[in-house]
């Protein structure tokens, strides 16, 4: 079905979103602060206007992908949003989402907050993940259009902050592993080995890492901290070894230092013979 859709923001991500919609023969209007970024889209069939009021009036569904929420408030300051379905795909915090949901509701719009968990080149695939939350009516109204952008839409319910919370939690999990990998790569380099081979190895064992996260999450959910197969103390000792290896090889060790600091707090709290999940009690 052809929909009228407006895309506000044609940065690296917004331009790809607009392009995918044009490709799927939607009636697309685009607006961007810097007009030049719309040139290719216009050649491909999008309508461009430099008037934000006209851009919003052109379509019932408005997709926003600008730098952040502050820019969103700035560009929509005096714009009539009555009856529009607004989908915010700029990245923010749960609080940003809640505040914007309240403002959009007061201005007569349906609001859906979204978080894209992919890079521009990964958009438009069946597996592309996007978290969404906000009024179900807004989700249903925009679902078909959003499916063009990302095949794996995950609607997390009507609490507007949920998508941003899921996004930040997923980013933390992902980049947390990356920092561990970076230190691993320094160990490999220090021994004259190949970092690419470490990448291959970690990729190969990724299902095991996934299982470890999943079972630890279950332990936390059930407050199940005792009877470990490998105790928190055993895990802490591997970081003692990393610190010693770093000194022996003269490499910097900010990541093991940080982790050992938390392990030492857990030890001091008496959690050494508990499961790794007991770290959660330190963080709480
Ligand atoms: P870019 O930096 O490429 O684009 C930023 C966009 O915001 C441009 O359209 C820019 O306009 C606009 N903008 C910035 N400041 C202002 C302002 N003061 N007034 C009006 N417009 C402004 O960023 P991306 O496209 O990469 O990211 C956009 C959003 O998407 C971000 O929130 C990002 O976190 C999110 N995102 C991006 C991903 C990625 O991999 N790129 C992945 C997941 C989410 P102009 O062209 O005029 O500068």
C-alpha cells in the first residue's frame, strides 16, 4: 500500500531511511536543514521542501531522524502536529522519550519512540532490528511503513521510555564486550599473535557467550546467587592474571583495572563464593 510519509533529517541514517521508502514507491516528502543532502533523493522521486511546516503538512506519518531530541524540539517548535503520527528514530534516553511523548500528546499527535539497532548499510533487511514503544495506535498506524525500514520491529509496549531503555541496555552489553575484546587484542599483539584470529575465535564461540549472558540474567531475575559452578572469586582471579600479564608485557590495562575494582568490591561484600551474578548486588 502506498503511504504518504515525511522524513525529517537526512544525515547518514535519515537519508537511507528516505531512500528505502522511495525505493518501495511510497510518496515521500523530505526536509533537512542542509538542502544539498536532498538532491539525490529528489532525483530518485522524493519531494523536498525547505519549509518545515509544509513538510509536516504533506503526510500523516512523520519519521524523525535528526541528531537528538533537542534538535527535534527546535525544528518542530511552531509546527502544527495535530492528528499526525510521529515516529522518533533519533537516539535518546527513556526520560527524553517520556518527555517528548507528553509534549506530542499535548500537541494532538500520536507518538511512537524508536531506537534503531543497526548501521545505515544494515537497514532495510528482514533481520534489521528496531525497538519501538509508545501508543499502540501509533505503532499500528506506522507499522507497514516501518517494516520497509527494518524487518524486525520489536514493539515493547505503551510505556514511551521502553525502546530507549532496551536500546541503551543492548548498546551497553555490546560495547562492554567490545572493551573486553580490545584488551584481549592488546594481549594478542603483545605476544606477536594475530588479532584477526582472535576475532574469528570470538565469533566462533559467540553462542557460548550468549548462553552465559542468558543464564546470568536468569540468575539475577530469580535472585539466585549461591551454589556457583565457577565462583565470583575464580572469575576475579582471571583479572588478577590480566593485571600481572599487563605489567609483564608493559601494556596499559584500563579495562582489567576497572573490572578488578568491581570484583574487589564484591569480595569485600562477601560475595566471593557466590555466582558471578552476585556482581549485580554490588551495582545495585
Ligand atoms: P548525522 O550526523 O549524519 O546527521 C544528523 C542529522 O541531524 C542531519 O540531518 C543534520 O542536519 C541534523 N541536525 C543536526 N543538528 C541540527 C540542528 N541544530 N538543526 C537541524 N538539524 C540538525 O547523524 P545520523 O544520521 O548518523 O544519526 C541521526 C540519528 O540516528 C542520531 O540520533 C543517531 O544516534 C541515530 N542512529 C544512527 C545510527 C548510525 O549508525 N548512523 C544508528 C542508530 C541510530 P544537517 O544535514 O543540516 O547537518
